[in-house]
C-alpha cells in the first residue's frame, strides 16, 4: 500500500481568472483516415441513420457535450476545393488528396457535415483553403453557407437541399501556414497579407462571423513567436483569434517527463498572449486578440504504423493512436491548463473526435467505444462550465529530463453559480504515492462533497479496445470531507480526479 504526500490549495470565490467559454471544449473532424468515412459516416452500418451517419457515434459525441467542431482540416484543407463536396453525390469527383496521400471520394461535404453537426448538437468551425486558393473561394463559401437567398451561391445551396443558411459563425483562415509540409506554405508576410485581405471580404459577406488567424503550428517552430507578431501586424484589426497547435508523446517511455508536458503548453499560451498584447500596444489598439487552441492532444502511438499506409487508398487506418491511462492523465493536465487560461483561451479543439487520434473509436460494421482520453474530456466538458477561480497551490515538486519544479498536482477549480456547485479537477502526477489534498474554500460555507470521480489503475499502460471497452473507466469513491471551510481529500497515485462540491 502506497504512502501519501500532502499538498495545500486555496480557492476563494472572490479571486477569479475568467468565465469559461464553452467552445474551449471543442473538437475536430478532418478528412483524414477514418474520421469521416467509417467514423461519423458509414451508410451501410446497422446504426446508420437516413443520411448515413452512425447514430452510436452521435450519441457518444453528445455525451461529450462538444459545442463546436473544426472542419474539414487540418492539412487537408490547404488543397481542398469545397465545391467538390456539394451537389449530387454521383457527380462529385474523386481527388488525389496530397496532404495525406489518399483518395478523397467527396461523399461528405459542407452540406452533409452541417447536417451531422445539427444531429450531434454542435456548431461548426469552418476552415478555408489559403494554400492553393484564396479570397474568392473563401468569400463564396461564406456566401454559400450563410447568405439567406437571392444570390448565385446561396441559391445553389438551396437547390442542393439546404433551404436555411448553415449560419457558421467561426472561420479559420487556413491551417498551419508556417509549416513547410503545408500545401501552399507561406512566409509570415505572405500569409499575413493574404489572411488580411481574405478576412476583409469574408466579413463583408457576413459581418457577424469571427475569424481565426493561423499562429505557429507549434512552439518549437524556428519562426515562433515572430510569426505571430508579423501575422498580427497585418491582420490585427480584421481577426478575432490566433491559433495554437501542440501534440505531446512519450516515445522515450519517460512517464514523469511526459506527465510534465502541460508545463510546456502553459508556457506556449503565455508567450502567445504576450505577443498578442505586444502587437496591441504597438498599434495603440483597444482591441484584444484571444486564443484558439484548435489542435491539441497526445499523438505518438501511430507514428510507426503510419509509415506503412497504402498510398492512394480511401479512408485507411491512419493516425489511429490507441490511448492508455498515462495518456488520459496528460490530457487531463492539458485540459486544466486550458481552463487556467480561460480569460484568453476562448476556443480549443481536441484533435480529433473519431478514430484519428480520438476519444471515440469505431469498427467498420461493428461497435464504437470510448478510449481512455474520453473520460477527462467528458468530465471537463460537463462539469467545467462556469467561472475559473485562481488557485494557490503549495505542493511537492520534482524534476524531469526537460522540466524543473514540476508540481506533483495539477489542479483548477470551477464555480458554477447557476447550480451552486464548485468542481475541482486534479491530476496526481506522483508515480508512487497518494496525495493528501487540503483545500481551503473561501466563500463556500456549507458546501459538501457531492461526489469524487477518479480515473486510475495499477497499470499505467492499460487502455481500452473493441474487445475490452471498459478496461479503463472512471469510478466513484466515498472520499473527501469538508470541515468548516477546509476540504480534505485523498488523490490516488497517477490519477485524474473530479471533486464536485455543493450546498
């Protein structure tokens, strides 16, 4: 039986970080691998609805309570002609998809995805192609999606069966344009000029939309953060957000270092905020640019197998990570990090949603199941709505290969005033010991522990599969008490914890 260490935490009702924008719990569907075909769309499946969408997948998405889904890419969008995916399916062209080396059948396009989004109770975050295309394709897509009627593109949408506008309100100006791997890769000045002019015409078509400019595709890019500064210098008054992307892995099988990766994410966010505010000061602007962390996840398990994907196949098993418990803990730490920056991070997208580095997996013709990372995301999305409080934490620390002074607890508290609830999310990173958490609650007299949910296990490498879908699942424990204003709770070693309190 493991021993325990102690940590102290102070949470006070008066000290707030900011309100949680529900879109921080967004996700992502790209035309990549089996995310679309055999993922959300499988017309021959026993669970398929009248449009060919898998109802079992839709139910799992609804359980996650995902408010917005980025679409259709990703690297894919930089070579995509959106017109290929509208009109009669039998007339749609099959294309060589250069980003991922596959064939795109175009059976699902903007109208189909808009219908899927309605059925999944989510909104769309649409990306436009600024790789091979530009202003015209972007403005016409906004017109097709959002203009009511009476013009060429809006009337074409109506003739294609969508009488009402899709009313898509958030748009990405391309994808990872700083990356040499990107179709149509550009310098910061080249992209900034194009993004600025594209943003202007898109908002002239629909002034109610919000726009996301491409930031660096990772903090390790040699152009970071100068890329952000240059792009915002061009686009500042025409966009609303700048994007961030990051993925973490454990190729070296160094769990303590892997669990500390969220410290890198925190530094990334802080640097981008500083860069945004530098440009704001430089321009003497009253406008604040917020952040869209629209790709984030653990991604490394599938790297080797992806080298053997058959070129020019359709919907291959590609970028399909099988997640384990330690991956779920890292995802939990990343969720906590996003929430701790809720004052500036307003949109975030777990990349991706189904099959491709995803919380939901499917078998062709068979079942769908939840990966380990499904659970912290589900808990955060359902219990993390409200106001983020400024936590003050005193806990033991450790050093790892890439990080120093890593706190063994990663934690944040969310107040939901409507429900009179306070939720604490916490990850115990300690490899050996349980952690005794003592949390002083300022302003929450009379609150009691309603439930304590944990995700843990003896095997940090354990995961779920089609054969064993419930191998790693959360459970509720009868632990935790409030004495006066002090919560005392035990966090098992290597665990994700959700402590819900109420009056």
